[in-house]
C-alpha cells in the first residue's frame, strides 16, 4: 500500500460497518483523504478518534433501496465535487440448492449484489468521470463458475462481472478503471448474515480453515489493486485460479471436483 496515492482523494465505501469494508476504512483513516461510508449501520471504527487523519462521513444507506442510494448520491454530489475511488463492497451470500431457492430469494440476492451496486455506480459516474476514477467491486471466486449450493449467490456475482466488464470497455476512452476483486474465504459475518433458500437469515458459522484470510489482509490487497495500473480481475489464492482456468480447459473435470468437494453443501 502506498499512502501517498490516497492523499487528497475522495473514497466511497459501501458496507463499511464490518468486515472487508471496515478494514478498508480503517487503513485509509490514517491518511489525509475523505472517506464516505454507505451502510445501514454506523461503523464502530468511526467512533475512534485516535490516529485519525481522514475526513469521515457516514450516510445511512441500504444498498438494495433505490431511494436510499439516490439520497446518498444527492448528498455526495452536493458536498463533494468528485469521487476518485468507489469500493462497491456491500453484499450478501445465499446458501441453498437451485431447486430449493424461492424466486423472491433470487431477487433479494440480486437486489443487494447486482442491482444495488449497479445503480450506485451509474449514479456516481459523473463524479467518477471528472477524475478518471476507479470502481472496485468486492466479488467472489463463486462468481467465476456456478457453485453448487450457491446458485443465487454465484449468478448475482457473475452478472456483476459481466456488467462491469462491459462498462470497462465502453468507458475506457474516458480513463475509468473497473476492477473485479475476488477474495478467498475471509473472516467476516457474511455467512451469519446470509440468506437461506426461503430468504431467511442463514445464521451459519464460518468453517474452520487455517488458510482463511483476515479482512485486513484482503483490504491491503484491494488497496494495492487500485494503485496498480490495469488491474482487472484480481484473485488472491489458488482456488480462484483453479476455477478461472479449468472452466475453459477441463469443464467436466471441474464439475466432478465441485460435486465431490461441495456434496454436503447441497444435500
């Protein structure tokens, strides 16, 4: 991470009240920049006064609510001339079989993971264009292939990938950057706050995994990705590379592997 890169920049983060978004805000709070957090709840770290240099602003926002997003954008446009970096980080996971997922649950998942961020990005584009800024979306390796037991989650993230890849090409002449960031398993509340097939809280504990990343590790990698010219699809571990390449060169082998590895997740 290069602190000088972030000095004087205006940064918008969604879902900064916990997890990866909170870790991003924490890192940038020590730098002379402007941080705007959009989340339903107030970030606990914003109560901390020591070692804080950044100007910090919280706008209560449910990313799935067009009204909330429109209100947040109106306030940002009024108070700040431009947006240098948008971290589209807020999201939800959904765990259930395809044939056990209600259509309303698909819609809710897409509202949070796809329609919400797309609406926010489109509304903030005028401010991002002014400074040839960057959009970085927190995605998942599950967005690289349809993962069993995660059909709603995988498809919502895959749709986000396609939309932002198209935007990257269309807006390249204006100097905008669109980064899709796929972290591995990370120690967050994503599973606990996720949805089951009926759209109810998942309340699922995180699997014990020695290789699990901390939000701080992921945040540092995300910040570095923004600093790196020509970042596009950023993957942190071997599982992501495995999905990325095998889907093209050996899809049958990939499906057999996923069937065996995740069998308990969809039975």
